[in-house]
C-alpha cells in the first residue's frame, strides 16, 4: 500500500511539473504570437516619440536703393523641458546647478519644483540661445529635452515698426506681420522616431516618419530703408523742436503707387512690444486715422474744376471773402484778396470761396443735386476718397456722404470742396493726389515691391491700376503748374533751386465726441517734387491734444526737409521751370 502511495505522489509531482511547463509554453506562445502586436505597440509607445518640426517664418525685406536688405529676420531659440518620469533623480542636484549656471535668467520661476510634478512635460526655461542649449545638451542628462522655436529679430530696431507689426504666440499682429501672417507662417512638419533613454533620435525603426516643414514665404516691401529712416528722423527732430505730440508722413512713387516710406511718431521697438503701455502706439495712423484733411483737398477740387471746364489758373471769379450757400455763410480764413481774382490766387491763399464757386459752377450757379453727384463721382469714384484703397495693411475706409443721403446736401458739399465734411485717411488722400499730378492714373497704393523666389531671384511687380483717366493729361499738367506757383507765391523758403516742387497746405478742426473743439487743429501738407516729371509725393500730418497746429507753420517744414533730401537721394536731375 505504501509503495502505491509513493508512486502516486511521484506521478502527481511529475504531472504538476508538466502542467506548469505547459502553462509557461502556452503563455510564451501567447506573448510571442498572439499578443505580440499589443506589446510591440506598448514598447513603441515608450520608445517612439513624435516631434513637431517648426517651419521657419518668412523674412521681410525692404529696398536699400536698388538692393534688398532684411528688415525682419529669424533666430532659433530653445525651450528646455524635463520629463519627471525619465530624469535620473540621483543627478537632480547636479542638473539644477547646471541649469542655474547656464540658463540663468531664462529659467521659469520655481523651476526646481517642476522636477517632482506628475505631468511628463515640464517647461524649465524659455528662449535659450543655441550656445546655452548646446552646453546643457553636452551633459547628456536623461529626461532633459529641448524644443526649438523661431524668434523674430528686428535688426533696424524701431524702423518702420507700425508698418511691420510684431509676432507673438498667436502669430502676426498689426502691420505686415498680420496682413501676411498666413503666407509668412508656413506649415510645420513632424518627426515620429525611436529614441534612446536620453531622448535622442535613433532613426532605425520601420515606423519612423519624417514630414518636412514648409517654410513661410519671404516678402519684399516697397519701403526704402534709407527714405524711411530719413522720414522718421525728420519727424522726430522737427516735432521735438516744435513741441508737437503726434505726426505721420507718407512718401509715394506717383508713377506706380508704391509706398517708399510710411512713418509715425512716436514709435516703438517691435522686439519689445510687451513694454508698450498704450496700444494706440501700434497703429499706423497713415492708414487707420480718418479725419477732415482740410485745404489739401483744394488741389483735388481744382483738378476737378479744370477737368470739367469750369475753372483754370487764369479763370476768374468775384471774391468778397464770403459766399452764401443756402442758409450758411462760408468765409475765407485769409481775408483781403477781394474783387475779381483768379483761381490761381484762390489756390495761392487757400480761399474757400474759390472752391465753393467751382462747386456752384458745376450746377450752373448753385450746388444742385446734379452738381453734388458730379462731385461725388470725382471724390469717391475717381479719386477713391472715403473707401479702402486696397493697400495690404489694415486701413479705415473713412466716409464720404452720398448726395442720395439726407446729409449729402448743398451745405455739406460746399464744405467738402475745401476738405471739410468728409473723413478720409492719409493714404487715400496721397493716392488721389498722385493721380492728379501723374497724368491722371489712379494706382492702388502698395507696400509690396515684388516677389523673391526660392533661389533668391527678385522680380519687381507691375503697378496695379485702379482707374485710368481720372482727369486728362492736360488737366494734370495744369494742376501741377498751379501747385508749383501756389507753393512759391506764399514765400516758402528752403527749396533747392532748379526743381519743380509744388504743394498745398491744410489746417482742419478736430472732432471730439462729435463736436469740434476750439483748441485743437490738425496741420497737413501735401505736395510733390521732381523736374518735369514728379518723382515723389509726400503727405505730412501733425496733431496733438490741446494743440493748434497748421499746415504752413508746422507740416510744411517737415515736407520741405524730406523733399530736399529726396531730390539728392533719388538723383533727380534739375530741369524744372
């Protein structure tokens, strides 16, 4: 009986071993065959990582004479992070010491506490330089990684800042950076790769995938950095000398509509946009500020009158220093030039009565609805006042009241003839002025000079004609002569002899909460320069809270300095009459 029992126990033991062995075999089979893909996926999850490959933001170029120069560039900076589950805790003290020494002020506050967090991605430092990142990488700390990103660099500091705008975490803001954000941004790529314990890519897995980034497109502006610099310098210097609070200026090529300079003062440094206290400083007032331009509009009204055959330089009217329009009496700001006088005299001394007379003559003696419709056709349809010009950056549309509206009455249109009763921007006015002195072509104003191919070949863009024949070539020649004579007749000093420089002053009241204020005016000057062919148009506007500023005493001085400099810079040959 005992022998049988002994045999039975041996059999049981052997059977148990066989069962255990069988279970192991089955389990190995299950792990290696059935669950192979499951555990492969888990392993890959631990070893496979996906990285975003950032696209490089496109560069922004300006002109430097006939050459290109970079106004906006990129530099690579790095975000430093730790994976609390992967770093060597025995090295924590050493890692922290290294980061303090190398990263310094780039470290986030309380960065030491982040090593003990549960989340696997903890940012320790931002905007590390390549040199800083390389020093830390050389230590080969497990669980310490870097994410590269592109940072905007503005090598010219504040130059053209309101034109350029800036870039933050949301993308481009204001100016060209905002207007062309999609084109400049490009498209990020991605990298899915096997990594070692240090997070280094091994690139050995069959599942590794790399999708290259598509960098953003470069942009070439029509802005000439030298002209831009001169305009900004002149604004700053003259405004500080005269105690003026705010000013803007535009320089346009009248033969193409290309903007050569667009400046505002005060300004800011886009690299330090976070330090700006008042967001109004970001605005480009040349395109966003709609206001009553005042008497600079008389140049457009005179051009209209010439083109319609109701006025000319030698044509006359009777001036009594006031003129009646319905129940309103409109007076001249400059008194004494009474009697039968020429329209040239009216332009010389900026007489409101002359411009109202042109409006009346369009209606056969009064500002009829048909006369108002004709004026609206010129101001709005032909000259493009009171609507967006199509320039690439953000702009206000302004307002020109239609004669079909109740407010579009004879009184309003009489005021519009000398630049009141309408809200328009500098870019609209300067663009319209280009059309009346360039032979009659209204170009779309633009900040873009052309395109740059991937291999660096620059191709200049063609002008974009908005409307041809806004006035005749003959009318254009006449208004140029009138403006040259008007500038010279009022004793403007400082112009370089031998050139044709013409222009018109403007002084306008300021609306505050829908009411005109007595202690605040905007001074403007709008003019051109060159020889027989105008080479540039300049518009200047100056203003400030509680300041009475005038076109002839303030804006004109800025115009003259820029104009004289441009004649030399553009190598314009004398030849004016």
